[in-house]
């Protein structure tokens, strides 16, 4: 390897690290202000993510999901679905993150309720 190759590789690594830091800085922890629980595509619960609460989602078929909002994070603590993927999913805490229980048709979404800025493409 030549000396110029090392400079190019170092510059590429530093540029990639800077881009990663910028992207992760955009999605700050706790940037979501609201947690929304959907059942069959309709809003079942909507409230602030800062308020600690437990939501029990149950339907007439006996499907149960227990959603816990605590410390600015939302998790599905318990579900009676066969695969338990929703229970093992990491907590939703940032704007746009969600947890979905497909067999029980329940989803939990963290959303920023602030006014959305128009980007350059939308103008």
C-alpha cells in the first residue's frame, strides 16, 4: 500500500464516522413525545411517552397484549401470541420506532407530535 492509499482510506473512514454521528444525532433518545397503541388499525390509546402507564389490549377472541410505558420507553410486556416476537423486540423510544404484534393485530408507535418541517423535496 502506498502512502496516498492510507490517506484516502483514513479520510473515507472519518467521513463515514461523521455521517453516522450526524444521523444518530437527528434521532435523539426521547425525541418522541407520544405513544400510540393501535388495535386492528384503529387508535386504541394515545398518550404522552413521559407518563408511566400500563395499557391492556384485549379483544373478543381472547387475544391479550399488555403494553407498558415507563421511563420514556414503550414495550409489549406480555402477549398470548404464539411466536412472542413482540415481547422480545427492543423498547420503542425514538420518533418513528414501533413494535408490532402481527398475530394479535396490535402495534405500538412512538411519534413526535411537533409540527413537521417541509423538506427540500416536498416544497
